């Protein structure tokens, strides 16, 4: 009886849920190689695929859950950003996550906090232009999470393409000792990129939302049939978006994947097609990367 009980306990692995930096630092040495997945919670299949890859490649996976106020402008959705810690912990436990870091606000931003990370250049365009200060908040919290958790590798989704460029540049510029791994966007069967913000959509808006992926696919098709003119490729996406009455385009872009500058013409460096679109009160982003030769 005793034996059965013990082997059952062994099968259900222990998941450390840690709230303080001091506790994380105490537990960290138990793990050698560690893959970190930084998140703001309300997890979906996209996040879980990052955790699974972290676990497979590093042997142990840590997930941080922290809705970071410094990456939201005052008029944005920080307060209503969806949160469900119990559900998140259940999902993470099921897939064998080793460590979950769920710091309270005061742990990350104690009174008197005044140091920020600014990644220049690649933050001027696209989301950086539409959401001033956003990437300063992202870079700051991600840098802190890296120093706190000391991962071997950190995993990010291609869905936030500019965030991936910014984090990679920060890691290179500040010589942070880890590898940044970018994983493919996970999509719903109708093409909508998984995002915690999809929860805001009404059923009618949800039906309209795959238009982003259709617009990106249209640009990809034009590219594959030989089109290289940046304006034509941007217009292709715009035309598809215009046809959806509920979609209000904020920007469409055909940019250099490294500098994120708009391209007059696509050359050997490839192209990042991206867009931000409002559907009702919800702002959705999506992108498709055509890698360089
Ligand atoms: O992609 C996100 O969820 C956030 O921007 C991140 C990387 C967790 C930083 O708060």
C-alpha cells in the first residue's frame, strides 16, 4: 500500500509555485539547465507549446506569470487584462512544469524603483510607434526576469514579432548569458493567432478576427508568385482587411525582419509582414515572417 502511494506521488511531479525572488534563488540550484517562458498568464495552447519545448530542450521548465504594468499605457487594458491563476496553474501542472514564478507587484517594482531598459532603434516603428513606452516596459521586466530566474534559454512566440527582435537585441547588447528561442505562432483552426486578448471578442467579432491571417496569407501568396514591391504587398493586405466591416486597420507593414524598417522592395533579407487591427475595442496583432536567403 505504502509502495503504491509512493510511486503515484512520484508520477505526479511536484511543481514549485514561488512568489519571491529570494525563494526562487533558493530553489534555482536544484535545476541545472532551465528553460524560461515569460508570460502574463491567462495561458493558451501557444504558451503551453513554449513550455513543452522548454522542457524538452532544457530538461526543466520555468514559467513566470506577471501582468506587467510598465508595458501598458494608462489608457490601455492593464486593469481588465484577463487573469485566472488557478486555471493557469492547473494547465502548467498537467504538462509537467517544474517552477512557476508568480511575483506580487511589490516584488518586481518595489517602492522607489527607477531603473529601465531602453532598446533603441528597433522600438521606433510598428508596435513601438503605436504604443510609446511599451517596449521599455517589456525590456525592463524581461531583463529582470532573466536576472532573477537565470535561465539557460528563454522561449518567446513569433506572434509578438517585434518583441522577439527587441528581446534578442537586448540580450546581445547587454551580454546576458542565455539563448533566446523563437517558436512558431500557434493558430486556431480558422487561422486566428492564439492570444489571451482573443477572450475580449464577442462571437460576431470572433468570426471577423481571422481576417488578419487571411490578409497575411494574401501577401504571402503575392510574394510567392514573384511580387517584391513593398507598396503592392502592403496594399494587398489592406484590401483584404478593408473587406471586413468590423476590422479597423491601425497599420500594415512589409518590413525588414531585422531593422523593422518598411521595405520599398523585398530583397534577399526576407520580409516581415505584420499588422495591428482593431475589432471593436480589441486590438489584435499578427505577422508572417518570410526568412531571408
Ligand atoms: O509577451 C508577453 O506576454 C509579455 O510581453 C512578456 C514577455 C511576458 C513581458 O511582460
